[in-house]
C-alpha cells in the first residue's frame, strides 16, 4: 500500500515536471524562430560595392555577402 501511495504522489509531480520541460523547450523554439525572423529583416552590406541589400536578396560566396552577380565576379 505504501508503494501505491508513493506512486500516486510521484506521478502527478512527474507529469508537472514533464510539461514544464515541454513548455520550456517550446519557448526555446519560439525564441529561435524570432531570431531567424529578425535576421531575415536585416539589411546587409555588399562586400564589393558597399550597397545595403535586404538579406533575402543577397548572394553569398566564400562567406562574404554580395548584392548581385556582377559584384561576385568583380
Ligand atoms: Zn555590390
């Protein structure tokens, strides 16, 4: 009977703990999403001509950022 009482006490605590961990990891995912959204809205500078370009329009080569194919080849 003592074992059953212990289980009855521990199980809700475990469920509470698991849901807390789940909520915490979900919060992390949402925070990560916000970070990537922020990066997507950044204006980056072209390594060749120095023009400000929206992140979605940039071209990357050798870990450098360029605004157009002409700048990559220059
Ligand atoms: Zn450029």
